[in-house]
C-alpha cells in the first residue's frame, strides 16, 4: 500500500469537496479498494500503486477544471473518472499509438519502459526519464508533447537543452538566436520534422506555439499551459536544474531527459540531473522512469558499442 497527499490551495474547500465532503465520497465510491480522506486543506489517498496514481491524476484534473470553471459536481467527477480509466487502459496496451508521423507512420512505445514513460506523463506534471543513448527517451517525449498540443491539452511546446559546448554564452556567435543555436539543437528539429511537416513546424515557431531554445534563455520565465521538455539534462548544473524546475506554471507538463553516463560538464561541477534524482526522491507527484540497454531502439550495434565501452572501463 502506498500513500499520496494532495494539498488544496487557493480554492474554496466547500465548493470543491462538496457539502459534508460529498464530492470526495462520490469519488471514493468509484474506487472501493482505495482509502480517500479529506482533512483540513489536504486529501490523503491510500491504496495500491495503480489505484492511487489513477486517483491522484483524477483529482488533479478536477482541480484544473474547478480553477477554470469554478464548478464541481457528481457528473463532472464521473466524467473525469471515466476518461482517466480509459487513458490508463490505453497506455497499458503494448504498442498503443501516441502519434502518427508527417508521413503517416505510427509512433508507439517499443518497450515496457517506454510504455512507462507514457503512463508517467499522463499521471503527473513532472517526469524524469533517464537512460542510455538510443533508448528513445527524447523521441517519445517529443511525441507526447506533440500529442498534447494536437489534443489542445496545452497551448505551446517548449524544448530546451543546456549548450555546454558554447558555455551557454552565445553572444560571440554570429547571427540571430536561431542561427546561433541551431547546430546544438539539430536533434530536436530532427524529431519535430519527423512528427510534423517542416512547414507546420516553422509556422508553429513563428507564432510562438513551439519554442526550441537553449536553457540559458529560460531564466525569468514562468510557463503556463505548456508542455516543456528539458533534453540532455545531465549537462545542467545544480543551479540550472533548480532554475528550470521553478519555471513550471499552471496546467503544464514537464519532462526531463538525460543520461548520467554522458556528462560533459567540467569535473568540478556536479550534474544537476544526478543531484535532482537524489534530492527529489521523497517528493510526491514526481515520476521517475529508468530505461535500460534492453530499451535501445536504434541500430542494434549500439547495444554492442555501449557494452564494449563498459567492458573497457572507459
């Protein structure tokens, strides 16, 4: 049995919980194997991991709905419970399609751990995806971002990377921001151009619907109604990681991807990703997905290459 606690902030408790907590009682009746208790300005959920995660996401959806519509009733509770159950059933099916590429090819999880990424992102606002090169962590994350945009679950996508090679100080490079950073962000553009047409991608960028920017340009922003992907997070410093995490706004999703075996930072600097994985372990509402060699989906030689380097100790 596990437990999660949701803090209810900046809302009317009577309106959200219902008179004598009737709304909570309605939701609890739909999940008889779980224990759902409201106490003060918090809701405590206890039960199996699957049921607790499902209930946690439903309550988050209800909170979003209440903040937008200022209304919660039994019909609305039933709607989100049914919708969320369908989502959980779908993400558990092997090979469920996330998206179709610009050429009509289906994009779907190709391993059990990739399916965990899909489930994790549906469940929580913040997901860490850690794995070796070739495990599909960036590609699946980008597909989920495009899916959320097409479903109008978010208003924009922001993709960012720390640019270690340029020291995150790009002023000395010629040209405008896009020209300066493009060489470092090509992998992101490659993924986007596979999923949507180049023309549509450029249209989205021109209208601020998709942003691809270096991490240095995230400082001072707050991102509401956005799907945000931080790629190559192993190359963030501690301060950069904390800065990025505090950019999270209302109704946003964050995915942080990285490979702790490929840190390019100077040896004196600790990886912000490695630190965050340890520091944030006890924080409820964050998912961590770890990909392994068996999840590598690029050329089959990659597994052998990685194994050869591991064996050599380099």
